[in-house]
């Protein structure tokens, strides 16, 4: 049997990470804050007086996108914060 390697704690450094380049560069913290805001807005929409079916009908009528795809997007928007910032 092979001998197990001892795990060492990795060094932690503070770095600023950006997405994009030049004038389009955005710090990751800004992206994370935006993701949180979008997720909260989606949750707020789902708790509004308009039920899910009403939202689907309005979005389909306005965009022409099929109900199935709109449902996937709405589900994804509500899960953004947990998936990428949690």
C-alpha cells in the first residue's frame, strides 16, 4: 500500500481578478455583487402578486421565446447567488 501524502495548507494571497480587458474589465467583486442583485430581483419577482404562469405569458408574448426556455432562465436566475456566490 502506498504511503499517504501529508496535506499542507496552501498559501493565501490577496489578488484583484478582472474579467474582460481594457475598458470592458470588471472586477470579480463587482460581478459577484451584480449576480446577487439579479438573484434577489428574480426572487422578488417570483414573490410578487403576479404568479409564475402570468410572468411566463408576458415574457413569451413580448419575446416569442418558448415557455420551456423562459422557465429554465427564471429558474437559473433564482439560483445564481447560491451557485456562484455561495
